[in-house]
């Protein structure tokens, strides 16, 4: 055994500490918020210890810039513009400053309220609420999206979100107006979506499935319903890529005084003699749920509701993935988007009717949210993405 003198040992420890500190200093966390009304993407630097934000640069993306997603290698941000001409921007992320630089633009077949990628970063998935369709675009080896849709699939009413499972084998899309979740298999050779068997699973009538997330282990799927504010817990069959409902848990307590929301009426048949009628409205404020997120350790799940401007907290049971509603927190007005940072210690929330975004500390024991601070943001803030670079 070689023994070091106390002086050499101290020097080694000091050098190690410097390297560790240097590595920590090199890690950068950037927060991006799309402000649809202003047509801007606001960027912020996040202090990884305190969760505080420092406003950075602003990128002029175009009116109605809304959904965004980050490439799996964290080098690009894809931003969808929902004003004509409908398009998706490929934005390079500067690893030092977080500044965005446009590298490509590609046409979209419709106004798309959701965008995501497959785990390999080869495919871009989009969905159209008004157009009742989903579309798949190729992503080049340089991670730029330059071509239009490779595949377009007409769906049921109001396609709202589309995501791949962590394995990249299966893809799921919600149809809010038809109360179904579509199930696809991704052909690894062609990069095309093929209907699974069965091709869809139905929610309860009038639920309006909106956003989808996977548990960190990929075994569980959670779907937030816009019109009733439920979180539907599905088990994923890893061999078949199909969903089985386990439970449905409300995120909006009864004392909120809200009635279920009302989906847009189905369009009349081509030979209809009378216009479609909308369901009866009781005149009460309506549930209007928006976004859903889960911590990286899979212990805590959060949802937003826009009518009451609240964030709901759920505890997730270890092993089963079962949910227990705990409480809700007041947040920015009309909260459209939330994101949890990769460390699982902070949550960022936007409000479409607020000129601020809010940052919360997540209690690592019980998931409670404690406000850290609020920061200026452009008008119509809706989507949030958080990137941590080594």
C-alpha cells in the first residue's frame, strides 16, 4: 500500500473538490417559456441550488408560438407556431448562454397544440385539435426538422396530445372530443405509425382526455382529462403496447364548485337535416384542466386547472403507481403549462392570463409546493421546457 503524506493527501482532496465544483459550475439549467400573444420565447437561467431564475434572451418566434419540446440530446428546442403558415422551428440551444438560434423551419399540415419526439430523436410527433389529425415529421441526423409531414393520420374528434413510450415501440394520442386514447405501434424500419390491436381505449363519456405522461419506469401511463379534471391511471402491457385502466382519480375537489366542461359538438353528418346540438349547460363554472407532470423519482404528480387557477398534488404509491389526491395550490391565472426540473426539486408554472411565471420548491418528503419567486414573462405564456446541460 502506498501512503500519502498529509500534505499530498490534502492537495489531492483540494484538487478533487475543485474538479467537483468545476463540474457543478459547468452544469447549466435553462428554462424556456413560449408567450403566444407576444410571439416570443422567453429564456431564463435557473440556479440549480436555489431554483431562482435570471431572465435571459428573448427569441422572436412568431405569433401563437405555443407547444415546444427538447431533442433527446438536449441540443435543440422544437417550437410550433400555430398562426399561418403553420410551422415548426428548429432552435439550437447555446450550451453556455442558453440563447436560441433558428437553424431550420418546416411546414405543418395544421395548427398543432402538441409536439414531442420519439426517444431516438429521429421523429417529431404533432397533433391537431381543430384538424382532428396527427402527423409525423422526420428529424435529420443533424437534429433539424426541414421536411413536412411524412405521415398524417385522421383521428377522432379533437386530437390533443401524442407521445411515445420510453422504449420507442409504442405511441399514444388522445382524442378529447371522442373520449378515446389511440394506440399505435411504431414500425422501426419505416418510422411509420401502425394501429395497435385494439386501436384505441375509451375513457368514460364526457371526460375529454387531454395530456399524457409516463411514469419514470415506463410501466404506467397517466392521462389528464380536460373536462372533468380526472387523472386516469393505465397499466402498460410492455409486450403488446396496450393500456388497461386501473383507476381514475379526481384532481378537482367538490368544494371547488365546478361542473364538468363541455366538449365541442360533433360536426353534422354530410346528409344531416339539422345542426348538431351542444349538451345542456347548467351555467356553473366549468372544469378546464390543462397540464400534468411527475417528478423524476415517480413519487409526486401534479396537474393544473385553469378555471380556479390551481395546481393539484398527488402522491404516487411505490410499486403500484396508484394515486392519492392530497391538496391544491393557488398559482398564476389560467395555468396552461407546468414543468419539473430534471433534479425533481423545482416546478415552474405559467398562466396564460398572467404577466409572471412562478417557481416552486418541491418538498422531497411530501411533495408540497413552496413558492420561491415570480418572474416577468411575455403575454400569453403557456408552454414550459427545462433543460439541464452537463
